C-alpha cells in the first residue's frame, strides 16, 4: 500500500464546496470520479481542509492510498483527462513508508499552517470580469487603518468572535502567524496565515476589517472584538467570491513539490 499526495487547484464557483454531498456536485466528488476512472477502483481521498461553495483553491492538498504502481506524472495526466476544466491536479508525489504509522504523512493532520488570500475589488462600480473571482466593496477603504488593526490578532488567541455558529472545531484557540494587507490598483489582497481556521473565520475577519477601512470602526476595535469572544459584535460574514486557499504548510522532510502561488496572477 502506498500513499499518493496531490496538489489540486479549483474554481469554487462551479461547485457546492469541497466535501462530498449527495448531489455529487462537489470538488471531492469529481476528483474521486476521475481517479476511479483511471485506477478502475474507488479511491477514498482526504484533504487538508474543506472549503465552502464559491471558495477557490490555488493549492488544496489531498492524499489517498493505493496498491497501484504508477509514476507520479501519470496520476497528474490521467486525473486531468477525466476532470472538468474548473478542477486541475497540479502535481503528485508518492511517499515512501507505512501509511498506517501514526507519524506518517496525513494531508490534514500533518499540516502546520494554512494560508488564505482574500481578493477584494474596491471601486465605486462592480467589475463584470471579476464576478466570482473577487469580493466587492464600493466605498473607499483605507489600507493603512486596516494594517494598524491586525497586530492584536497575532499569536495564540480564542477566535470565537470570528467563528460561525455551525463551526464544528473542537476548540476556538488558533495560532495566528501573520496577516498582510496590500493594495494593487483597485484590488486589496488580505493574506492570512494561521495554524488552522474556524468555519468562516477568514470571511468574518475580512468583513470586520472592511468596517475599519471604511471608517465605520476604529483600528483598536478589532482587538476589542477579539477579546469579547462574541460573534454577534463582529461584522457580517463577507461574500465567498474572493477567498482562495493558497497554501498548506508541511514539514520539509516530506519534500512535496508545492507551487509558489501568486494571488494576482489572473488580474
């Protein structure tokens, strides 16, 4: 038995999220269908983290176990031959060792960090070309004010104030590594890296930062919101359109051929 790890990219607009559903219209459904057509046996997959409907992935990481002998490049080419245009396997790597061992690679449990980009189009008029690719806010936003606000969030914290009611995480405690906010023309990109994320955590953070950038709240409000642990005091959940799972961090010992992402490559 071998463990194969693959990097998967997808456009979330076409699918009802990542995780399998009875409708069959999810990324995992289509990925497993494609793998089965190539392998001629069902292959159960495990991902680094589920994404909601409308959320994209520059690089989702997935693993599955198989007894089949195939070259890494064969998994890439064959899977893509059966996948729709909005889902692509970018790379594959077979890992040596015992998949049943507790310390062996696991797409979800071996990850030490996740990075998301949120791309926001800030302009008085919405763009037809960015529909489904970026969030939208029509009032001017002050990037410097938003940058000032994020410092209290760095480190280990209880992020209950940014947690969706339906979140199934066992604990709201997460390690926030970094939050960067930068502007390129009409686009503002929020890059957020943490040990893991609560349900809707990134979109709730972006919504609250937009309150600050638009002048509705002061920069110090974000730290107060964090301390309150009260979701009802935060801004509404922002739209999913501009959210991208950009990278999942793993120990270098696994030597995964992960790609260096560029969140603005399409803009």
